[in-house]
C-alpha cells in the first residue's frame, strides 16, 4: 500500500471508492472545518434498489441558508430515519449478508445525534471494524486550503478523480453496465459480507493505479 496521506470529506455511509482509497493509502485525514457543500456525500449516499439508484439523504439545519462549517452542521429533526431504514430494507433484505449487519446499522441510524459529523463518525468506525481495516484516521482541527505534497486531496473530487476503482460483483438488483464505485459500501457488504475487504484489495492490486 502507498504511504502517502490522503484527505477526504466526511461521508454518510461512504461509497465503495471511499473505502478503496482508505485501504490503498492507510493514512487518512478527514475534513471537518470546510463549509458544508449542498448535494455532497457529506449527508447522502447512493444505494441500489429494485427501481435503480436511490439517494438517501440526511436533512440538515442551516440558519437562513448561510454558510455553515461542517463540524457545526446539525441534523434536522424530521422522519428521515424511518425512510432510510425502509429504503435499505427494500434494497437489501434479500441480500446474502443482510441478516449479519442490518440490526447494528439500524441502531446507529436510530441513535440521537445532534451533529452530522458525529453520525458519520460512528458509521465510519463501525464499518471499519466490520471490514477489519487497519487504518490511521484523524480529523482536521482547522481548514487548510492547500496541503501541497503533504496529502493527496480528495475533498472535492472523490468520484471525479483518475483514481477510480472498477470493482464488479454480484448485486441483488444487478446493473452490470454501471460503475459500482459510487454505491455505498453497504451495497458491497450486504452482498459479499466478509469478502468485501478482499474484493477491494484485489482491485487495488490489479490496477496498481498510482497518482
């Protein structure tokens, strides 16, 4: 694995590519002090259901639509939790490993978090534990615009970078014509279980894709 540090945005149920980068670089800094960006992975994720791609989004509170530092971003109190749980059930209840993971995931969703950052943290560390990933993760304390050669910066172009993975696997609702890297890691986890990590590592070793 490469020894460079990378910087990533915080993410709600991060994508397969997010974990591809974590496994590839092992030293990860997660941004907490940038301004919240609308329509970003910070508060949404993509799953694959019977009707195709579905975006699940955590609603947030912003005063008068003003700029808000991400670590200060509060979760809105509306019925989003039931919607997300229902969507995940519909998409993955028939997947091979659904029974192994869904209860713990739903417990996290149902917990009372004030800040989006805290919700994302708990999800990330649960997934890292389940995937048995050895990684050094730290969080920013202030915003730095340019890290230079200190870190590879994926805060704004995670899914538009040349570092794309090209993982293929059998899905419950298969759409083999699409790249799977954008889907939440839970898509991979529910379908492959404890083979998920090795599937990503195999892609890293196969592509040997350096920046």
